[in-house]
């Protein structure tokens, strides 16, 4: 489809971005458009979903190791603060744009509301390739960026977290910089911190655990037995590997795994701990002896019950949606299914558990981290896992029941539940002045 000018949707008339139907912000606007007819009187507030509340673009200048001065472009977008402080990660990537950050911030608003966390939605990013920077340069960029966005973030205002190419060390620098600027130790300003600085037990594995728990619940409802269920996973990083471990421990067979380096297949189920050890040593699943080589496209043809995209966005294209043999897709990655593929999967009777609920385990445990930091009282890992299980299971049950009542897909149902909560809060707060 050809690109459209920015006025293709009613909410798209912002002067500072030009979304297309394929772009991230354009996709988000189309998703919102789909649910507005179900919002009743609350639809009069729809403009608050269709535009970010606040957009900050910052220049991040640093002195490089060779003495030159480099300038990086940074963003922090607060899409909605109606239900609480902003919450969402910071991405370091050469392709980061304002429009992408706006969409990611908006999806955080939806995700936080879908699981009923007391947060709005926000996201940040810097256009850079971290592989091109030394550790010292990375620290300088992080500290200067934090200082620049310091005028809008804070434990009660907006709480960043790790995302693509950012990690606990970067969160530690952000927390230290913000604390130095406000003159007080502010552990609650970011989540995903190291345990020694107020991080939470269970945070690292939380997203993979959430994928497993929501998958388990969906399989139970679809009467798909866990014991012997055949699973394919694309992406064997933090999310994919942790989800694989839990599925294998529960009796499922992880038969196919693909990552950036290649694919492996074992009809009897791959030895997940051995594969994890291999990836830790070699950096990829390629060359693993416990299975056969699986080609790039062959992965999508594997005879499986469940497929888990846990790598990048846009992986389930229309062509792959026509072929894949699973009856359940667990969206561990953000935005892995293109809208056209969604329609094909629905027509084929394949259930898609959308990202906004499936991968919400990370932000749920981030919420626990923020709560623990406020009280300076830390919970055991067992307690965290139990609370995560309870929140995510309850959220899924509510969305599932809504879908059954109205005949929605799970994605539309999750958006309806979330948008209703967001617009209800907006309505109750009213407009100032
Ligand atoms: P990661 O960097 O730890 O792992 C990414 C995996 O994807 C790696 O195994 C990599 O080899 C694989 N990959 C990269 N390019 C690929 C390609 N072209 N084909 C096949 N595989 C490829 O990242 P992660 O933290 O596991 O995140 C994975 C996804 O989950 C992302 O979409 C992320 O936004 C989403 N997510 C992560 C979290 C979290 O807490 N980490 C939370 C919510 C959503």
C-alpha cells in the first residue's frame, strides 16, 4: 500500500510527525480507531489517545575519547499521565525516531492500563549505535541525556527502565545522575536497576515468566495440553530463553529455536539448559549439537502447537501467517505481527495472545520494584513470582471474558479494556482549567 499523508486518520493531524499506515505511530492510530466505536460517551476524549501529552527532544552533546564533540538526538515522550506517572523504557538504537518513540510510549499506556497498573505510558530513546561507543562515552551520553530529560522525569512523574540496548548499568548511571541533580538518593526514578541499588529480585526473568504464565492460561482455555505441547521460539535472548526454560520444565517440548545466527530443530525437544549454556558461550544457537540445522524460512513451517516470536517487530508477515502451523501465537516481542497477518491468522482460527498482555511481566515487576523502593522494604523472589502470576492471570481472565462476551479478538479486547480505563480516568479528572 502506498504511503499516505499525515491526515489519513482523524487523530493524525500533528504538525511534527507524518505517520503512514505502515509506520509504528500509524499502526497505533489504526488500532485506536478500531476500538473507538466501543467507547460510548467516553469517545469524546479520544483525542487524548491520539496525541501524546508531552514530547521532549533533547540535544545530547558529549566529548568523545578522541577529543571531538559529538551531538546525539534524544527523546522522552509522555503519551498519557491520566492513570499515574509515566512508565516505559529507554532505547539506544541508530534507527530511533520521534515517531517510533511516540508509538512505543502509547503502547506502554495501553499495556499498563490493560494489566491495571497505576501508570500512564512513556518511552525514551537516543539515536545512536552503542557498539560504536566506548564504555566511557556511553556513560557520558547516558548521564547528559538523563540530565536533559531530568526536567520531566522523577519517581512521581515518569520512571524510565531498560529497553533495547540499555541495561542495569545504564539504569544505575541514570539513577546516580538524577540523584546528584536533585541532591537526594532517588532509587525510584528508574526500574531495572542492579539489586544493590534497589533493584527487584525476579525482574530479569519477569518478562519470560509472564509469557509462560499467560501461555499456560491460554492453553488451558484452548484445551491444548501442556504435556508434550510442541513449541517454536524465535529469539533466544532474555525473554525467549527464560520462557523456553519454564515451558520445558512444565512438560512442553521446545522443538525449534531461531536467533540472529541461525536455527536448530529437535523433534524430541531441545535440551533447553544445554542450549542456554551453548548460547552463553557462542553468542547464538547456531552450531548447537543437540539438534539439526533449521533454515531461516523452515522455522515458520515447523509442525508446532505454539509459536513464540521473542525477537523483533514485524516478523509474522502475511506470507508467514498463511503458512505457520501453530494454533496459538504468544507475542513475547513488541509488535511482532503485522496488521495484515493478524487478519489472516484470525481467519485461519489461530489465537494470537497480544504483546500488551503477553509480555507485560517485565513492567509488572518494574511496578513491584518501584513500590519496594518507596517503602525500602524488599520482597522475596517467591513473593514476587506469586504476585506476578496473580496480576497477569487476573488481567488475562478479564480480557478473555470481555472478548467472549463481545466476540472480539484478544488484541481488540485488550485495547477495549485498556482504552476504557484510560478514558474513564481522563473523564473523572476533567479538564484544567
Ligand atoms: P535480547 O536482546 O535479550 O534477545 C533478542 C533475541 O532476538 C536474541 O536471541 C537475538 O539473537 C534474536 N534476534 C535478533 N535479530 C533476529 C533476527 N533477525 N532473526 C531471529 N532472531 C533474531 O532481547 P529481549 O530482551 O529478549 O527482547 C526480545 C523482545 O521482547 C523485544 O521485542 C523486546 O522489545 C521485547 N520485550 C522485552 C522485555 C524485557 O523485559 N526484556 C519486555 C517486554 C518486551
